[in-house]
């Protein structure tokens, strides 16, 4: 009784239409679909010259800090960790292409985090979030759904990157069988309204993967976390005023800002956490958690920490409060010692969950008025640009540009806020900048 009253007081479960068990399952599910980052992020950043073990530990600690803030301060069901895309930019562009040290890149991430904290405290990030039209927020949810389904199909090997486009991968192997088993099982369990359908699907798919030889049982279960000494506190401040530092920091800033805004928008829309004006209560607190995570992550030794789109998997399981995020952060903390056990979960198992989440994210499309082309056209652009450009941020960028332009040229300019016009101009200039 005390446990229920305490969680009710902290997280307002009844008001959000959820319960303790649902939230815990949702948090574990979110972690399971995010857990691939614990293997992928160290691998990518190690190519930038960073110690793989140190990055693994830094990734987990920064994820725990940021997700705890999301849980206890913002009371929202979102998990945070070092983001995909941003870690690739860190390694392949800043370090490999531009020839900068990983210390230089970490410093850019740190400065971005500090700037994000300032923007969050001033309410600028929250203002941008609230300025996005409701129709685009619905479209963002749908676009994210297709985007993460695409990620799932790529992770499973069902799709592959060809010379000029995506192509079918090799379908005749045991990995494809594990994916297909998991996907069908999750679909059947979801149709039967089984709570924890995605989580059960991931666990049973992993067992099938072990039997099929896709993954192996770990040699040991518990292992002390690697040291942070080789990656933490490696910031370099001798180049912070250089044009290159500003350019790299701004790129991190832009992608992180609109990836986070897009993720919060899309997942919150799916969770029915937006009010009638399309606003998310305590969105400023959610954005602050993101900013703190990025800042501490850079200090500890990892790339930009951001709100994970895979949080949609927990929302799909019924997660509605910070208790979901709290259980996700506890899972991350446990994984410090149990990484050998978590590492056996094959990408095909989590990929099946991502494809199912893609389906769950599609429902807001029913709220888009397709008879009004000034609404449906920018919504369509937003939806298709996310998977095609492989970027939530780019989807939002093109969506806002098309929304502002079609409203302007059809005599409905007053329906668009001044901030949306400003954002549209900024996005257009960003596209045109290489011409000058």
C-alpha cells in the first residue's frame, strides 16, 4: 500500500491512466530496445581513438543521469542515452574526415550541452517545441514510426544499403528466421492484448537465437565495469573560439535540438500527453534533462546524449509517467555489471520490436485533415523525409519550410506563428549556405 501511495504521489499514475506494473514493464521494454547502443556506441567511438570499455561505462552513467532527471524532474516516460547519428558525426566527420582529435570533438559536445542548458533555462527550446503546428506534431509521430521501422529492418538485415538505394538483404538465413519469429510473435501477442508483448517477444526471440546459433550464451554473467580513466575529463579549451569549433558545435546543436524536439513531439503524441493546443506539459523539464545528459556525457567521455525514439516502445506498452523512465535508468545501472548477459540479445530481436513500434506510431495519421492541402502537404513532406533522409531533424526542417510556404502562398499566412516563419527562414538559409 505504501509503495502504491508513494509512486502515486511521485508520478501521478492514476491521472495518466496507468499502474505500477505497466510502468515497470514499459521501462524494461524501453531499455531492451535501447540496449543496442551499449554495444554500438563504444564500437563507433573506438574508431575515433577512444577506449571502448571507457566509452561503454560513460554511455551507461550518462544515460542513468539523464534518464533519472527525466523520471524524477519531468515525470515523463522517455529514456535517454548517447544518440545514433550524432556519434557517427563525431567519429566519421569530426575525427576521421576533418582530422580533429576525439578530445576536440568531446569539447564541442560539452559546449553544445552548456548552450542547451542556457537555451532550456531561457525557455527557447520549449518555445520551439510549442511553436510546431499540431498537424506537424501528428506527422512527426507517423514519420518517426516509419523511420524506426526502417531502422529495425536495416538492423535485422531485411533491408540493406545498395549502390543508390535501399535493397532487400539476404533473407535466407537463421538471423532472418529469428527476426520473423519475433515479429510474428509480437504481432500475435499485441493482437491478443497481452501486456509486455514486445518484452516477451524480445526474450523469446533471444532464446530462439541461442538455439539457432545466432547468438551465444555468455561465458560469465557478472563483470566489473571498465574504467573511465582513458576517456573522462579529456576536454580541450585551447580552440573553443575557433571557427571550426563553432561550426562543429552548431551542427551538434542543430541535430540534437530537432531530433529531441521531434522525438518528444512524436512519442508524446502517441502517448496522448499533448494538450488540445499540441503542447507537452513540462516539456522544458524534458529538454533540460537532455541538456544535462549531454553536458555530463561529454565530461565522462561520450558523444551527445539525447532522448531516444525507442522510448516509443515503452509508450506502446502503456508507459505514461516518469516511473517508466525510472525503471529504464535502473536497467541501465544494472547493465554496468551484467553487460555480458545483455550483449547476447541479437539485433534481430530488438529490430522486430522496432518494426512493431513503427506500426503503433502510425495512428495519429487519422487526425490529419487530408482534404486541406495546406495541412496534408507539409504533413506528407514531414512523414516521408524522415525515413528517406534518415533523420528526424531533416524531416522537421522540410516540414516546417513546406508548412510556412504553402500557408503564405495560399493567403493563410496569419495561421502561422512568427517563430515558425523564423525557423523556416533559418532552415532555408542552412540549405543555401553551401552556395556562398
